[in-house]
């Protein structure tokens, strides 16, 4: 079994699904000749041709609208938005059309499409190239939102996303693109959408995260080895796996949520609200958040200060346990 990084795992998923299903097509800026800005789609044009790997104009709303038309016509488009900071232009098409086609047609039509985009900071890129913007899309009913944190999950979640009958926004943490390798099987396997993953068992505190921040949380655990931490990777933010959260919080009585998006109206706030609704009487301390700040992601010199790091997460864990 090959050890792959996240870029290779996503590329493998696209190759295998395009080979298996002729309805799967890839489109986006520079996805063909250049293989994408991060080379995630490298080699697909040579293998499947320009009718299935389509270089588009620089027009994110047009890319998304075209994908919607393809999807309702029987194809399964996988559209790439080159950087997450340019995904705002997709919101009108996704919120007004893609996410509600099944509802609008009372189930007669579905919209099986995937929007892929790099996600978050960690590579010290320019403005609009390091943003974490999943919250905007979680708020759209009918749109699933997926963020993997490992190569294995990246492949399995992408296959599930492509096969889903409804639209999925699939964010790829760019900090993890080539950060590490792990064994990724060739051939058929999927990771179900809507199911979180428990990475460690613990009794003192629950730590919840997703994407690149999962790896930050793992680093933080090395700094608090005297504390029994249950670490959960949500993997899918919409639909949310409430069960894994509530079961863990009821066991530990404490919770820390880590995400790189701004704090105000970040998804951590929604998770806290649901814990208050369904596990409040089990809490022994207030739920703490470690997040980005309510500012645009600063340019390179300040990015490390903006993003949650292992030290900040470890401190939050200590404060929560010793409350």
C-alpha cells in the first residue's frame, strides 16, 4: 500500500472515479494544462482528454453555474475554485440554485456536484489566498461541507462527495497538502459524510477540530501528557455528527473547540449552542474556543500570530481542566 500525501490522495480519488464513471468531469481555472495551482489535478488532462478536464475562464460564478447545468443534465462535475478567498462569488449560485434544486423540484432533480477549494492559512500566501471561509457555506441548507485532515480521509471523503446526489463543498487544507504521508489504499473505499472520527480516547476533556487544526491539536496533546484528552476530528461540518460530540462531552464534562476561522459566528459557536441544548448538565466548565481573530488573515509576517498554535490550544486545555 502506497504512502501518499494529501495532494496525491485527492488526485488518486479523481483518477479512479473518472475511470469508473464517465459522467465525472473536472473543470476550473488551470486544472488541465497546468494541473491546478497546487498540481492536484496533474495528469488528468493527458489521461482523460479536454472534454472531461476543462480549463475555464477566471470566473468563479461562471464555473459554479456551469457545474450546476452539468449536474442537472446527468453529469457529475468536480469544479475547482483556485483559492478559497475567491469562493464568495460562488455563493449566489450555490445558495439560490444548487442547494435547493431537489427541494424546488420536489425530488425530481438532484444536483450531484462537488466544489473543491484550498482552505485556510499556513503557507504564508497573499491576500485572499489564506482564508478559512467554511462558515458561509455551512449556513446554506442543502449544501454539504467537508474538510479532511489526512490523506486517507481526503480520498475517502472525496469519493463519497462525488457520489452524493446533492452538492458538496469540499475544502482542502493547503497547510496539509504535502505536510505528511500515510497509507492510502488504491481502489474502492469511502469515508461516509456526516461522521466524525475519534482520534484519541480520553476522560478529562474533549477537543474538537477539523482540517489543519487537527494536526495543531495533536501537537498540543504532546504538551499536556498529564491530561486525558479525547480528540475528535469532525471531518464533515454539514451535516454535523452531533452524536460523537455529545457522547464525548457527556463523558468528559469539558470541551475545547479549535478552528482557524474568525471567532464571531464561527462554527465553534454553533457547536457550543448544541452542547448547551443537549449536554449542558454534564458540563463542569465553560466550553472554550481557540480560533482565528475577527480580522482579515494578515499578510505573511503576522500569520503565525493569527492562527491557533499548539501552545494556545494546550493553554486552553489546561484552563478548562483546572476551571
